[in-house]
C-alpha cells in the first residue's frame, strides 16, 4: 500500500471544471460538476465514467471524451488536466492516471487538447485526423520485403535498433502539440521519421519521406518548433527531442538534394 493512499481517505470529494462545447463552430465554456465517493483506486477515465453515469441518471447530457484501449498504448485519451496534457504524472497517459494522485476536496480543470489543427468535435473530444493525413503522405515503407525474415538475417547495429524502437513508442496522442505554445507537431513527425529512417528497410525513401511528411505537416496548420522542449516533457512515452534534430537534418539533406 502506497504512502499516499494510507495517509489519506479511500474516497474523494471532487469539484470538476469541464469544458463543454457542442462542436468546432460553437463557442464553448466551463461547467462545474461535483462528485463524491470517488475511489482512489479508480483511473481518471473511470472517474469520468462515474460522472457520466450520474449525469445520465439525472437526465442530463454526458460529457464526450475520447478513449479506447485504456491501457496506455492507443493515445486516444487526450485530455488537459489542470493545464497539463495527460495530467501531472510524467510518462503517463490519462487512462493510466489514478485518482490517488489527487486529494480530497480538489478542484480539477479538464479541457481538450488546444490546437487549430485539432478541432473540437464535442466537449473533450477532438479531431486528430491531421496526424492520419501526415502519415498517409509518406509515413510508410513501400518496398516489398516478402515474408518476415529471421530475426538476425539483416544485421542492424544495436544503437540504431534501440533508437528506432525508442521512436516507435510514439502513440500519436497529440500531447506534444497540446503542450507546445506554437502547436507544433515536430515531435510526432520526427518520431515517425526516426523509427522508419534508422532501419535498413526505410533508407531508400528516407529523403522523400522527410519532405512529404514535413510538407503535409505545414499544410495541416501546425506551428514551428522553437526548442523549448514542452513536447518532450508532456509526451507519455518520453520521446526525445533528439528526434527533431534528426528530422531537421533529414529535411535539409532532402531539400538540398531535391530543391523541387
């Protein structure tokens, strides 16, 4: 049993300031809700489930929010909690944040990720299809590789393999965009470029991939990186900003090789 739980109550009374908005074209605002008896063992999303059960029983409209796997691997649970994407815990998604992290009587402010490229669909639910369009522009390998080879058939230096796997942890949640004052998507794009470009299979399209992804990123309206590292701090998978440096090198290399 953790020291935090043993020193506090097993159930919490909470005040929730939640952003409510009908759609992207309708102005939104905060509404206040109060909950009692919230178990410290609940996840943050389970707490929102409790709220929605209460609202449904009262004949009121439940709060719309994104969720899917609830295991910290899909990236759907995109919430800003007390001003921090995914909440106060580092390297943690909203669905893996537990209510023991809060105190009895706390006021919690809950908002959607804020970015013009992530329009609000309803309440806390946002449209992140801009990320899908970036990936569709070139975030893949087109070479036919046949059936899966033996694990050691293609020699890959361990350093390169480790860096590629670190970048491949990106779950595309968009917390990097929400944390950045410029709403930049550089950490997301650089993670995709790194995890494909560091491996032998991704080398043939490395230059064109950087050009295509960055061009689409700009077309979607994301801002520019100004190296303040909020994205790295907010990323639930701890993706390093070193990937952004790699993206910049690949993009410059590709631009000089193919000025068109």
